[in-house]
């Protein structure tokens, strides 16, 4: 495959003035969707891009992992928008369209377990089809981690089946034979799909924005069924056996205890975990990302009051057990000096 060596924002296309173009970014847990979205936001130049970040739980982790952008350019919608179809998504798009300052482009980042078909049909089979133009569905695939086990998930296959383009991400972590096998599987699953390779989600913007890949005529049967019986589109999370939960605490973790949790207690059924961590031993904020057996911690400065915020996603997770183990990792309560034992009146 030819490597492209120009800036991500070079030759940015002139976007149309009517029918706000929409790109849907999907992909399985930990594939690098937020990293790709950050690349778009960092290189968007003068484009006004609105972002809809969809994630599980009641903690908006992805909002905290996005680079700094104008706060009024981010819309958030909790829960799985392909399951909770889809007034929340429609209303969010209306709020973007109603803004006084014109938005040039909308990017929707789905959860890692989303079935993109129902999101596609929300743009093609409702009143949104008159107000927006679905430009492309981009599926991000982790070249190192994606394997046969992912195929046990209806969502993982649907993300490839309905993708207009597949970005084979993290190619620096995968051997060449693995990459070749993945390409063959992707091309068999979705004949003719466009495949791009990337490291850290770095793809030139002209290759992924305003490319006109989504063909609405290909979805006429699904649109008819969607309009006739929305309930026919089942909850894939229940089908796949996935569940998720959030954990937060205003007390810091003890580093050694948390490391023990990761190495000795974390169940294999946790496919994805991410969050902001506060360690008693460090003044820094730590961004935590776990995908399968691999995890990463990156330190930066706090932009808010320190606290721990985590989201776990997996199959048939024992929420109460994992939360108890995390509570056991918390540092003991430290009394302020004025309430120290030495100062108590006895």
C-alpha cells in the first residue's frame, strides 16, 4: 500500500453549503476511534466541526480524552444511540443545526459496541435525510488485537459489514502476516470496501471527510423495515451478553494496590476500560486506557478537582465484585491537620 507523506489537513475540500455532511466513526472496543477523532479536530483548520460522542455509563470519559475544542462544539449523548433509538440523536442534530453560527461538518463517534446500521437508518430513514447528508461510515480496526474472538460479537461484524471505509489502525503493533490476514477477512466480509492503514489514527483529512462513500440507495430495504417496525431491530448488547458500569471516587488510589488489581484481579471478560486516575503517590492526572490485555497510562496536569473516574465494558461482568476490588485499592482517609489525633481535646 502506498504511504502518503503530506500534512493531514493538506488540500482540504470545499464543503457543500447545504445538507450538513455527516461522518460516522465506529469500530470495536479500543480500536482507536477517539484518537482518530482527535486527529480530525487537531487538523480541521477553519472548518466548524460539531462532534457527537456516544459512550456508555454516566461518566463522559471520552469528553475528557478529547483535545481542547470550543465547548459549544461538543454534544454528548449517553447510552448506546443504536439501542436507544433515537430521539436523543435526532434532537442533538437539531440543536446543532439550530445554532446561529453555521456548522460545516458533523462527526459522530459511536460506542465500541454499536451496531452502525441503526444509526445509519436514523440519518437516512427519518426527517434528518432532508437536513443532513450521510457522507461515510468509517470503521476503525485494531490491527494487533482484532481476531476471531471478536467475531462472537454481532456488533464487531456489523461494524465491518456496514463500513464504507476501514482504517486498519495500530499497524506498527501488528506483524505483516496478521495485517494481510485481516485485509483478506475485511475484503471478504465487505467486498470493495476501501482500506487505509494508519498508526495512531493518522490519516490525511481529504481521505476521510467529504468523500461521498455512503450510497443511500443500498439501504432501501432496511429503511422500509425501519420505518415500519423500529422494534424489529433488537438490542445487540443483550444478544452479545455485554454489560458496562462506571466507578468514581473522590479518594485517590494507592498505586501498588491498583497495579495488583490490574495484574491479579482484572477478569479476562473486561474487553475495555478507560478513565482518569488519581494516585496518592503522584500530583499528576493519569489517563488510563485498557484494551484486552494491553493497557496504557499517560500523565498530564489536572484541569479540574482530582478524582477517579472509570468505565468498564465487557461480557457478563460482576459489577459488585469489581467495584469492591477497586474500593480496596483506595487510599485510607487522611485527616486534615486541625483534626489530627494530636490536636484532639483529650
